[in-house]
């Protein structure tokens, strides 16, 4: 879901979830996605599930600035989400940050 605007930083996060927690993870992540899209500094916040592995998910987050990334990490909805879902991970998150090519 993109709201429009200039994206300066993209975060890609691959998450592996224990099979028994998939439905709960989806519900919690959709709630976080909806709240995140209300933030001024977030341009995109997409949530995908692998078609080949139902326990693998991708978050694609587009921010206006590095400061907006940091602000997001301090929001109550992000803290609630990470504290709720982290015990459901079956492996560490695979995170990458991208910037536009000049």
C-alpha cells in the first residue's frame, strides 16, 4: 500500500514464522500495517506471504527519511507488534535497507 510521495529509504524485512502462529501473525501484522500507514513519514507499507512457503513473510516499508524510520521504531503500535510477534519467529529476521540510486 503506497500513499504517494518521495521514498528515500526502503526497508525489506523477511520474517519466518512458526507454523502454529501464522494466523495470529497475519492479524497482528495487518494491525501494525494499518497503524503504520497513518504515520506521515511512511509512504509504503506492504505485507506479503510467500506463495511457496506459507510461513515466510515479507514487509516492504518505504520512508521519506532516516528520521522517519527511527520515529516508526518508537511508536506504540510498532512496540506492541514486535513484542507480540517476536516469540512466534522460527528464525531471525532478514533485514535490508535500500536507498535510491542517484
